[in-house]
């Protein structure tokens, strides 16, 4: 068993099920002890593919029942706001899940303008209702062709306006790995202030002339040569092929995640958090806007 994953998964599996009256973000008993986070966008929910429970932006109770402690909704992309974000977040809060937002930062729009759009919307959402959750997590999803300057400018702008250092979501991108691994020491130190949310759906993905397949999360961390470890691992993604969404889920060695999330009737993008439920609560408040 991979020496990194064994202690992580063992620690996650030790989380106990909550008692009545537990707080937002506590773990339902059906999740098997893993600290699970679902992420969604305006493309969700995907189409129904089998028997089971469904969900919508107005009702995410099935996600909660299947073990999701938190939901991160896309708030915008390249200058355009998502239409379902507010409903997804309100539904997650009602279901007892921690809410978060991510913004997909693209090259064709100024990074500061995109940061402002995310912050403006996040502040409006935070003030727009009475929340049960303590904080709204802030994340930047950085496209694979972004220059280092754009990533740092986005980060700086979010922090200067909110006091919050956002989470950095990075795909398994050759160009981004070359850009970030070649950064100077000062830039790397700045990047490390953002927790690393990695995406790895298969042990053999990402192989090419520059990098071999990372194999596991530790391998991907090493290829970026910035962070000492990951904080969130997106192990389940969804592709669109031949008019149908296709789940792609990490399933190798000791980390064999199921193709579907619990008894859901359709694919969903999902993640695991590196830490306990108490760690998750503290992380959410450290990297999120206060809601109450």
C-alpha cells in the first residue's frame, strides 16, 4: 500500500458518525468514514443513468445522505457567472453541508477582473440569507494555460478584498506543472499559502513526453514541486462523450473508489479531504468568508 495514502485513509476512516444535533459539515453514517466533498456547476445534475436517488440545485439531501460533508459550487468562469450557484449553496446549507465556491480562471479575461467578479458574488451570497454554516470556502480553479502572474494576481486580489487566501485547484496539466515547478523561491512560497486541491482520476493519466503518469496523489504533488502535500483530492470527475456524461474515478491499488457516489442515480464530481471533521471545520473557516 502506498505509504502516503495508508495513514491518510486510516485517519479518515476513524471519523465517527454524528449524533443528533451535529453541526454543519459533520459526517453522515453512510459514508464509511471518508471525509467527502462534492463539487457542482451549472452543468449539474448530470443525466440519470441507473436506479437510485437523484438531486437538483434545489434539493441536495441525497448528496448529504450518501456521505457528503460539503458542497463547492462553481460561481463563475472566465467572466460569466453560473446560474445555479446560489440555489446549490442554499440547498447545501439546509441539508447541513458546508458551502463553498470556486471560480474557473481563464486566460482571455484579466485575472483581477475575475477575482473581483468572484468576490462580489461571494459577498452578495454571504449577505443574501441567514446561514447555518459558519463560512463560505473560496477557491480558484486555474486553467492549464495560465501564466504564473495571473494565478498570483488572482490570489492577491481575493486576499486583499476579503482577508482570505483562496484554495488552488489545479488539473493534471503539463503546462501548469512546468510553469509552477520552474517558479522562483519567492513565488513558490507565495503559492504555498494556497492549499492545494489536486485532480487525479486515474493512476495512469497525465503521461507524456515531459512527465510520466503521477500514479497517485503524492506523485502529482512531486511533479508540481511547490506543495509538501495535498489538502483536497478530486478523485472523481465526469467527461462528456457521445452525448452522455461518463464518470471517471480513481480505482487503483488500495484506493478503489466506486464509479457512482453511494446510491446516486447519476455521476457527480467528488473529492476527499485530507483530515478529520474537526480539521475540515477549521479549514473552512480559515479559507472562507464568515457567514455568521
